């Protein structure tokens, strides 16, 4: 009996350690360009990444940053990254970037899928990652603009 309970405890602990190891994903230092083609460095000063990878998610983040009157996400140790790699180049160049250039906050633009390859994502959601030394410690996924705004508002008040 004791041996079965001991084996179960060991298996549970091993599962816990394996699960923790998988969730602690390391992101390497990299630089992106913003909508004005200025470099944005992604380094260990970033504590939170807001990651949009679909059109509606990008709209939500923009509306929220505007509502919260955030013009410099780095003041909160945030980085807003938008994966636009699936957007056709002509649309990016002649429609999307000119529109983004009217925003008061910088957006780190991922033009190539490799730039955000392997980043956790869920379909039709916006991801927010809490980082520690470029390692993802928490991943949050938001299916509504309201939930994302509540979360980001709470981060500001911390």
C-alpha cells in the first residue's frame, strides 16, 4: 500500500516538474520595428507582452490603450507586439501602416512568422505574457475586449 502511494506521489511530482518546465518558455532578446520604422528593443526590461495576432485583437488593444491614455507602454514595462505576418504586403504598406502611424503609442510589428514563432496563442484571442528575464512565467488569453481591458487596468493599478 505505502509503495503504491509513494509511486503515485513521485509520478505526480514528476508531472508537476515537467509541466512547469514546458510552461517556462524563454524568449530571446530581439528587436522589432514600430509603425514609424523605428527600432523597438525587446529585452529583459519588459515585464508584460501584449500580443495580438488577429485583426479584432489588434483593434481591441488599440481601443484599450487609447481609453487608458497610454502613449508609451514601456512606462509600464509593457511591450505591445502585433503579428502582421499574414497581412499582404500591399495592404500593410498602403493601408495598415499609415493608419497605425496615427496612433500615439508604438506597436512592435512582426512582419515575418519566425519573429513570433512558438509564442503561445489561442485562436481569436489576445495573449498577455508576464515575463521574468525574458522567460514567460504566465500566459493569459482574452476572448473579449472587456476582459482584456479589466486585466490591463488592474496591471496599471499595481
